[in-house]
């Protein structure tokens, strides 16, 4: 026992030593990993505390935010890394060693201010822009579910009004920048892609757009001189990048439908309308149904079985959009290529559109001073539509009474109700077609030579061609074929337009070795453009059979050919000097001289100068002490641009072919054309003053741009009417003056700025006032005021687009003293008209009222929300104060005449039992007097333009899958519209193809 005890005592020192050693190691480990309380403050580069800064322990979920005074406290272990981030400021990482008290400075993310903006023949930093240039982000554009780039711009830029041209498959929109400057000279902006003017903004695949800028004032536009008076849209397409191959897919598929903002008469309601119309011609006494309705109609009325023509014609449309792009490059060669396929099945049966677009952009560095580039785009499309206008018209106006089919149940009945006025619209839907095939090719080759620092010469050459092949055919079984006695008809048209351009562009920039204190940029341009247009059209009548369709036109009884061709050219010289002092004070001076072949021999040249100044006020010492202001810039510009948007040869004498029979033989001769030549024809010139303020507050959490502009357009290119006794009916002249004046505002606010949660709200407001200042300078009535042109609807002091007609103010009622009014022959139920001069007791032309067509203002509210990997956006657009004429409220063909012959838009019409009706009494024999005055309607609207919800896989997941991007999204467009205008769209008449309500689901993948 003692031995054992002694043995244990012998091992005790070693045991203690081991115990102490382990304890020391554990103590050291625990000390090294103990949580430390890290405190401090976060300020900006002006030493101003920043509240709401996100602070995260890197690689963990531990985090906090700075308080109102910029202070913070957080537990972190030694060796951990703290990440400080704030939207709009550069992210800072700090390694924790022995520092438990931190003072962090976050500086402005200069990438936001140094964002490069494309301007005419060059680029500038966003912070250096002093003219009116608006950039639209391609990612924002692509949220709209459409193939129309113009529609993608709706509500994205102040001063830009987008309206629907056509809502059918493959449709396009009209773009108007800062109002209508010209009466006859065209108002469309010029679209330039990679330095090449294109025919349409839809010539470019929206997936290929890297940047899009809109030039709105003369200082920005003047470098383009000719064709720039209506604004310039600059598009830059994507290019390859050095590094590994990048492959991206963007695809979507969806459905479409249309909503109408009106009701048509149901079967029972139409039957009652017809009864009332016959009653109106029968001294107020109802006739028996057998005396009113045909046997087919009477059968419908008695059975209650009516026809819903809209249901038969309009259904659900579908869309598919697939885009694949590849980007790659080495040190000397970069390549970008893309392929896009778009398909749309229209909401109206038998209408569809297919388009294929390819692009190849190549950049090749030969050496340090020489570079070659190639931009190519090829687009092919075909569009198939039946007789859209007439079919949609018939869907509304064809009587719901009768039968669609013959008794066999398959053959379409020509006259469903037995009356000639109501033909079966399904016949033309099946027996007519209109096919358009288009090809657009753009080839642009450029050469850059940079022999010394700061200087570059670019030779820019391009060829753009457009080819159209359109064919339409009405079969022998169509309504027109039946009316021709079983003979078909149709037409062929071939159009081809080729435009060449050669530009020599010289640029030089220097800071005079002053470390960017004095900065000068010089640009010089020489440009030559020529385009040639050819068109051939053949109309074929009375084709005996449908075996070959329109291809059997040689068998037609008559073929009428039309041939058209023209050529036009433009030679230009331009120069621009841009100077800024320490990025604080800016001056830009530019000028362009253009010579156009469309003008008279002595007036082909026009010169268009411009100047702009800018002041970055926030860089002054007296502003830098104001904590809330981080951006304040004042901009002023003044300059002129030209318009040559008329057809060639109008300054020259022209002749028209006339055929004669002499001695029984056909011979051809020529007589003077209808237009009197004008050898003095010259440029239409628009001169603009622009004043703007750019503001950024609270580290750009709130930004605003407000602009005022005034544009005077002189020497308007107008078709002047002539006395027919001269032998000519019109003359293209330079006369008159138009003014556009307006204000624009773009406001953006970052409501929430957190690392994983952001809320941004944007507001865009535009107001433009348009008026005619002068026309012909005549005072033939001697009243001391310049005469209006009533025949054309042009009035001094009024907008270009107005209505001039009588104004309805109510309906005459029974018991009213009608005979003492200015309409003594009216009856109860007739329209009561406004009497401008009540003392004369007469209704005459002077009682007509001028009504402005265009809107008072337009606006857009944008909302963007992100939460972790989820993104949501919505846009609400509005147009206020617009007035449109709706012929469906008064036209006989459009069913508005209240005669009980055609169906139409349902109205609350007057009858003795309904004295509160706001439309006149129906009358089967004739249209109500002055019914045309009822056509003007408020066309203002509020629309939920776009809603998008997306989800992107986290970066860690993407990395493990070998992907750079994976996003799923669903987008709805035109989801809801509130308007008083009775149509499918507040921008179109009811018989015109409306824009659809679209819902698409899509996938974006990057490899």
C-alpha cells in the first residue's frame, strides 16, 4: 500500500504541469476569440455624420446600423472584418486588430457621378452635361412587355410623349419630343444607332441596347443640324469585352387580351333602339315589330338568341420573345453577337407577326494607334392581317339580330339580319388577307486613328437598306368579291430604300497639363449622306378565281401600276468646342452647316449655331458648408436646328402623265403637276432657349431636374393653298411661326436605403403649350389682326391641332320655348348648341368653338422596390386634358347615327319617357341635326402601365452553379386604364387595332 502511495506521489508533479499547460492554452485561445465591443462613428468626406449605414461582420449574419449621429456599437472578434456600406457611397472594410474605437469615412461613389453619357459625336461624364440630355436605362425599358422600343420609352423621360400608332402585332408608336414644331415638315425625332441614322427605332433589337439618350435642346441637337429640330434619340449597342466567353439568354412567353371602355347595345337594347328610331319617324307612335324587323331579326327578338360579334372576332393573343447573346474578346479583338426571335399572335383572329433580328459587333485593335470596327444588324419580319379596320368596325356596328350561318350550320350568311347595311364580318376575316414582309440591313464600318495623345480621327461609313414586299387580296368570296359578282381583287407593292453615309470625325481633348483643371474638347465633323427610294405598286381588279390569289393578277380584268422614285442628299460640316474649368464652370459652342437637295438652288445651305453654359454651384465654398446639398447645377443654352422633312423636288417644276386617244390609238403626254414650284424654298428653323436646374440632397437620396424651354420655329414648311384658276392647287412655302413652351420635372427619392432593402420613387412631369404665332401675314378682312386659315383649321394664338365645330350644351325639352332660340326649327329631343353671339338670334359659322386637341400635361409615377433577391417595380402614367373626336358617337357607318340600322356604342338617348337623356332622339329616316357636334370626348386617362416582379438567385448559389445570372420574372403591361373616352384605347378610335393587356413570364440566364 505504501508503495502505491509513494508511486502516486511521484506522478503528482507531472500531473500538475500538464494541468497548468492545458489551462494556459485554453486561456490564450479564449482570450484570442473573446468578443470585443467595437464602437465609433461614420462620417462622409465633409465630416458630416451619416445615419443608417449598414455594418456587417463579414461572413456572418451579425450586423447593425449607425444612429442619427452616425454612431454605432457592435461585438466582433479580433481578426474579424467589418463592412460599412451605404447606397451612393463607396463600401469600406476594416480589419479588427487592437482597435476598438473606429472613425470611418465613406466617400462618394464617383462612378455614379462619372457615369458616361453619349452625346452627339462623343461622350461626357454625367456630372459634366450642361445641355438637355436624358438617359434611359435599358434595364428599365426591358420591363415593358412589348417589341416596340418606342412604347418602352413611355413615361421614362420628361418632355417625351409616346402615343400609339397601331396596337396590332408588330406595332409601333409615335414619339413626340417637346411638342409639335412643324405643320407639314414632319415632327418625328431622328434615331441614330452607333452613329448611323435608322429608319425606325424598332430597327434595333432592344436586347442589344447598351445605352439610350434623348437630346432635347438645341445645344445638344445642333451638332446634328439637319433633321434634329424634332429631337434626337441616340442608341449605343452592346460590344464585346476582353475575357472569357459570356453567354446570356433572355426569354419570355405570355398572353394578351383587350379591354374596352364602352358598351354596345345588347340584342334587347338594339331592338328597342330600332323601335324608337321608327317611332321617331311615325309621329311618336310605335309600329308593330313585324313592320320594323326582318324575319331573321324577328326570330332573334322572339327567341332571345343574339349574336356577340366581338366574341366571334376577338380572342386571346400570345407572345414569345427569345434572345441569345454572346460576348467574348481577347486583348486585341472583341466580339458581340446576338440572335432574337419574336412572335405574336394577335387578339384578333388571323393576325400575327414574326421577326428575326441578328447582330454582330466586332472591334479589332491593329496597334496602339489604329483600330477597326464593324457593326451589323439584319432584321427580317412578316406581318399578316385581315382587313383589320373594317373587321373591327363591323364587330361593333353589325346588328346583333339574325343568324351567323346558313341553315346548314357551316356556310357563313352574307346578310345575317337580311339587310344590306349589315354584312357578316366573319366573311372578310376569313376571305381577306394582308401580308407585309420587311427586311432591314445595317452595315457600319469604322476606322479609328489616334497618332498622339488626346487626338482621334474616325472614318465612319455605313449602308442602310430597307425593303418591303406587301400583298393584299380579297377573295371571290369576300364581301367585295361578292359585290363584284364573284371576282377577286388585290394589290402588290415593292419598296426599296438605300441610304449611304460617310463621316470624317475629328476629336481632340486636353487638360493643358493642369491636372484636369482646364479641360478642352474639340470636335469637327464632315458628313455626306445620300438616299435613294424606289416603289412599285400594282392594283388588280376583277380576278376571275382564287387559285393563285394575288399571284394571279395577270388574269385580272384591269391592272393599274404606280411607280415612284426619288433621290435626296445632304452635305454637312460641324464643329464643337467644350471647355470646363475645374469641373465647375462650363462653356460649349457648336455650329453645323447643312446643304440639302430638297431646297431651292439659292437656299440649299443652312447654318445652325448653339451655345451652352453651366455652373456646378455645389462646388463653391459657400455651398459646400451646407450639409444637405451635395449637387446643385445651373444650365442655360440657346441655339438653332433645321428641318428638311419634306419630299424631294418641291422646289422644281413637275409633270403628271396623261393618256389620250388620237386616231384610235393611245398616246401619252404630260401636263404640269398640282404643285407650283418654289425655287426659293429653304430650311425650316427652330430656335430654343433652355434653362435647367439639377439638384441633389442628402447624399442624393433626393434628386431633381427641372427645365424650362421656349422654342420658336420659323419659315414653316407649309402646303399653301392656291386659287385653282392659276392651274395649280398648292405650293410648298416657307411661311409663319410656331411656338412651343413648356416645363419638365424629374424627381427621384430613395425612401429606404438598406443593404438588403431599398425603396425608390420617381415622378416625371411634362407640360407643353403649343401655339401658332403667325401664318401668311395677311389681313384681308381689315380688322387689324392677321387672318386665320379656317379651311385648314389653323388659328393664330391657338395650337396647331384643334377642332373647330359647334358645341352641344344639352337637349331641347318638351315645353321649352324653342322657337325663340337661335335654333327655331328644332324639336324636343334635338341637340341644343352653344350660341356665341346670342343677340343676333342666328346659328352661323361664327358660333363654332375652337377646342385644343393635345394634353395639358403628362406624368408618370415610378416605384422600385428590392428586398434581398426579390425585385418589384410599377409605373403609373397619366395624360390629362386631351380631347379626341370619336366618330362612333355620330357617324352613320360607325353606328353612331341612332337610326336603328347599325349597332354602336351604347348611349343614353332622349325619348319623352327619358327626358334626362344626353343624346338626341333616335330617328330612322335621317341623322339627328348637328349630331357631329357630339363627337368630342375627354381622352385623358390614368393607366397602370407596367408591373414587374422578379427573383434572382443569390450570388453564392450562382457561383456553385457556374452561372453569372439567373432571374425569373413576371410582367404585366396596360393592366388597367381609367378614361372617359369610349374606345378600346384612349389613344385610338374603336375600329383601330388597340394595344393589348399583356402578362408575360420570363427567364434571364447568364453563363
